[in-house]
C-alpha cells in the first residue's frame, strides 16, 4: 500500500505508521479553531452558573485544563509534532438553550506544521474536565460535536467549515 495513493501522510509505503517528515517545510504562522459542546440537565447548568458546584470554579478549571492539554498534544497523540505555541485561547460560553456550554479553542504557532490537533485536544480536555467537575451533580452530561471550524496558514491555506454542526 503506497501512502502516495492512500492520501494518508502518516503511513509509509509499506502501510506502517510514521511521523511525517516536515524538515523541508517552511515555518509559517498557523492558527486553528475548534469547538464542541457540553450538554447537561438545567439544574446542573444553573448550579454551575451560580458557582454552586462542590468542586469549585468549574469553568475556570476547565479552561485551564484545555490550555494545558493543547501544550501536551504531542505527548498524547503519538504522531503529532511538538510545537511552540504562541497563543492558546479557550472560551467557554453558557448556552441556556442546550442547556450547557459551548467550548471554543484557538491555537496559534509559527511552525512547519499546523495546530489543528492542539485546538481539538484543548476542546476535548476542557469538555472532559467540565464533566469531571460537575459529575457529582449530573452523571448524564454529554460531550458533543467536537470539530475543527477553521484553520489558517500552511500549504493548504485558509479552510473554514461550511456547517458548524452545533
């Protein structure tokens, strides 16, 4: 199986997993944004909004966990390159209609490869942390629709999702 024909850059010509060689690529400014949502019972949402969760500042801890996770992506996902990140922003917005929260992470670097995985990891770990912080109130919390919404920079340039999926 040739990776040239499969389109999967993480496979060598024999079909074995490999870390992509980016040594010939130029370092450029790259940015990616991912989103996801966390749904819960309305009374759980109300308690978090009021700051009445037994574990403390649910949203602050979830935001910090997302930032820390983005910095650890190469340690968590086997074939990701370690990258110097110049910006990691995690925004958690209340969504009373869910009820729950919309999580958005934007990551920026100047490197030879993109930061899509870092943005997705930040959203995922923020959502998991929010669940962990609030599970005493509601074990049925769900994490949904984690996806990339845009990326900028690199050879493929700018890309934006047509439909947000939320």
